[in-house]
C-alpha cells in the first residue's frame, strides 16, 4: 500500500509541477487560451486549478496504465529493467518530456514548429525501438495516441473550455502533443515499476 501511495504521489507531483507550470507559461505566452467564463478562477487568463487538474490527470494515466499493462503479453511484462536505479530511469524519461515542453515554448511562433515535433516523435519511436524495452515503446505509442485523442475530444468548440493557437494536428492540437504524451507514457510506466521503498 505504501508503495502505491508513493507512486501516486510521484505521478501527481509531476503532473502538478511539470505540466501545471508549463500550462501557465504556455498560456501567458499566448500558445493557448482558456474560455472567458473561467475568469473568476483565473490569473491573467489562466485558471488557477490547472495544476490540480494536471496532477489528477497523471493519476488517471497511472491507474489506467497499471491496469492495462497487466493484460499485455507476458513477454513484454517480463523484460528486465535497463538500469538498476528506478530513479535514474524515471529521470531519463522526464528529460525528453521536459525538453519537449521547453521546445514547444521556444518554437511557439516559429514556422518549423510542426515539422520539428513530427521529427522528434519519429526519432523517439526509433530510439525506443532500438534501445529500450518493448513495453516502453508500447507505453509511448498508446499514451502518445490516447492523450492527444482525449484532448482533441475536449477541445470541441462546443465545450468552449480552451483552445490552442497552433493547431497542426486535426485542426485542434499542436504538433508537440504526441511527442510529449509519448514520453508521459514512458515516465508513467517507469513510475509504475518503481519497487517498494
């Protein structure tokens, strides 16, 4: 029970700090905007509850992946860890995730924004296929597709919750989403494997 709580707290903290922080900066830089009807709970157009929302989203992904990974083929689940340190493995998957978020901020209005992230996503798939465990490639692919698909549904204009400025994917999403969500999948998988402390 204690290790489950530790995993949940770690996932929540990453969602709260990394994604909550990025979301505020991305909003204030003009990369996305929230509905005006959220103004009573907003600071400069950014709803203050977003870090909690991101932390809860990370918990949902952790719970979903933990259950889904149990039904994956035995050969995928039995692959040995690539490092003896689970913290090093989690840090190694957080590095490209944070890099992707930073690059999304830097390339916000650059014309190569979309193609840069398509290339990074393809390079990530290739690197994971060559150098990682197959289950991590599965996590990258599943979360890299499911995360943007969920956001695409939530970005329905009829809901009027928020919108992105750059919408290279399906006219609603920025191109960095599959890359970042893919690395979220790898990070969440590595958190789910963290041994009891």
